[in-house]
C-alpha cells in the first residue's frame, strides 16, 4: 500500500546538479526548514536539532571554507581538480542548510538521566538524521533539490567562527539546495522481503 506520505518520500532524492532558479522566496524556504525541524521527533522531546540557512554570500562562504580546508588537507601531489569541481557544483546551488545538534542539551540529559547517559549522543545523531530527512523531503515536495554532505568535522571550527555560533552546536551535515538542473540517477533497491520481516 502507498499513501500520500510515502509518495512524498519518493520525491526526495540526492540531487547533485543544482541551480539558483528556485521559485520559492528565501522566507518561504526558511519557513519550511523551521517547520520541518520543529515537527521532527527527538528523544525525550529534547529538541536538540538546529539548522542554519545560508543564502547569497553566506552560502558561497561555506563552500569557500570547505575548499580552503580541503586544499590544506589534500596530500601533496594529489590532483585537487575533482574536489574543486565538486565544491563548485555545491556553490552553484541556491543555498546551503547547515544542520547541528545542541550538545549542551545532550549533556544536561546525560546528567539528569544517568541510566541512559550512553544513549543520548546516539539519539541525538538519530534526531539530526530525522530532521535532515524532514527538511530534504519538505523541499523536494516544492521542487527544490538537495544533497547531504559531510565535511564536518574538518570545517567545524571555521563555520563556528564565521557565523559566531555556539560552541555547543555540533555540525552534523551540510545540505546544498537549489533548482533541479538534472534529475537524480537511477537508484537500485534491495528486495522489500529482505528489508521488512513480518511475524504473526
Ligand atoms: C547518513 C547519510 C549520510 C550521507 N552522506 C553523504 C555524503 O557525505 N555525501 C553525499 O553525496 N551523499 C551522502 N548521502 C546520500 C546517500 O548517498 C543517498 O541518500 C543514497 O545513495 C540514496 O540516494 P537518494 O538520496 O537519491 O535516495 C548520505 C545519506 C545518509 C542517509
């Protein structure tokens, strides 16, 4: 069986060919991001997930930071061209959403509920994944494509300094978003019967 929601889930794909021709306003995009993060579940309703939405010069800046950091990290003699091209493709997008988890809340919960201390960081990582998927799907429904990138922790300190963010906010993902300039590639699926087991 399918329903409205599962059909919407299908619309979310990793889109790597992104452009700036979006029809939604920046405010509308921010509104969708805020609502999608707000309605995403978190352990103990701890609401640890945060998002920073970058447009214009700020969007370019995060990819400048990434390029700079990667250039320093690349072994001498290694061709930087493919990496540079990849970053250029993210720069070509309309904006970037940075996802974070507020570790101050995680630490407070670990103190408050010692029995679950080991679980809170895991649940926090799960929460950011749920929030990312909510945002990714909400935007896909509006024909805005995106992909999920992980240049953290390499870029963490530069990002924190650039936007004066709390040191408690742990960067968990970067999502370039924009108009869909080329569709997602074919996706292979494993068999549902191996994925979902049913017992009665
Ligand atoms: C936890 C997680 C981490 C991922 N990390 C990356 C990444 O660093 N770079 C990237 O291009 N895609 C990343 N992806 C995207 C996956 O490669 C992609 O979702 C998967 O191949 C399925 O394709 P689809 O998104 O088009 O459905 C990540 C996805 C998940 C769920």
